[in-house]
C-alpha cells in the first residue's frame, strides 16, 4: 500500500483476505477502495480516502464483524462538480458511494454524517 501511495497510484485499491481479521488505519488512498474479508472481521481505525476530482467509492465487506471506530473516516467527496454542456450538474456523475456489507456492525460515531 505504501509503495502504491508513493508512486501516485490512486485509481483503485483492492484487498481481499481469505482467512483472518484485518484492522485498517490511515494510509489507504484511491478513488475506488474495496476491502473484502471472506472469513474474518474488519475494523477501520482511521481514514479511508477515496476523495478526488470526481466522487469516490468505498466498499467494505466482512463475513464477521465490521467495526467503524470513533476515529474512522470514510471520505468519498469530490472537489469538482460534473456538469453538462449547459452547465447543469449531472446527477449520476456526482454521486459518491459507500457500501458496508457486514455479518454484524458496530458503530461508535462521534457526530452524525451530514
């Protein structure tokens, strides 16, 4: 992951773990992030950054628990609005996506998401 960050590869970051648990902290940065645990639990303890010029997407899947700690941030915001030839926003092109697919979920949010 560090080598991909250092070389500027930010299009897609995907991790699939067949067995075992995984804790993810800061440092995962790509426009599309997918983390899948076939047989284990996933804990997010930091920032998953899928932000960029266009909206990003984050998909988290775990067969066990999916825990978002109080310090977790799932960032999919866009810095630029996609518009048509008349300058009107294009709905489908401006939608960010977050998909959480756990067997069980624990969330300890510090504040509500706007």
